[in-house]
C-alpha cells in the first residue's frame, strides 16, 4: 500500500445532509457504529470565528474488529476509530474520505493485524462502492 494514498475517497452528486444520512446508513449496513462526531464547521466557528464549508468527521467502529486489532497490537488504539469524513464540496456535491484501514498493516506489520485491516478495508470499500452506486442510479434515472 502506498502510504501517500491513505484514504478511500469519492465525490458524489448529492447534497451534504443527504450524504451524511446515507453514509450513516451504509456504515451501519457494513457493521460499523458511529462512536464520535466532530462538526468541523461548528468547531472552527466557535473557536476561531472562521466560516468554512460543512464538514463532519464520523468516528466509526466495528467492535469485533477493534477487539481483534487491540489483541494483535495494543498501540493500534492510537489510530482508532476509523475516521469517515463527509464534506460539502459545493454545487450539490459531497466528498467522502475514509481513512484506509490497510494503513494499519503497514504501520504495525503483524499477520493478525493485517487480517483485521483487510476485513475493515473490504467493509469500508464496500460502503463506498454502495455510495457511488447510489450516484450511478441517480444518473441513470435522470438520463
């Protein structure tokens, strides 16, 4: 894995709020719960009085995978949970970036951790594929 390619990303032609809702649903379908949320826009407004586009960091976790990862390498907790960023890209588009769990296997090369990372990556890649398939269905319906 190329460490420079640390996210799985897509931009979809869907409004921000609708995409946030869809990402939440798709994460749940993939077996992930959302443990944390950071509203970047609200935080930067409150702390720095800066206006930025809507952006939300969802800290996603699949407990079974987290437990296995921690058993393989306890320090991996510093890289948890899996961050999923949903950002308003303007003009009715939204960008979604997911931290690539494959990165874990490059940082702590243990076979058990590689298995966990591969499972998490497959689930999150599937979530992103579903998100972009939604876009394709919208495109086909509009054509």
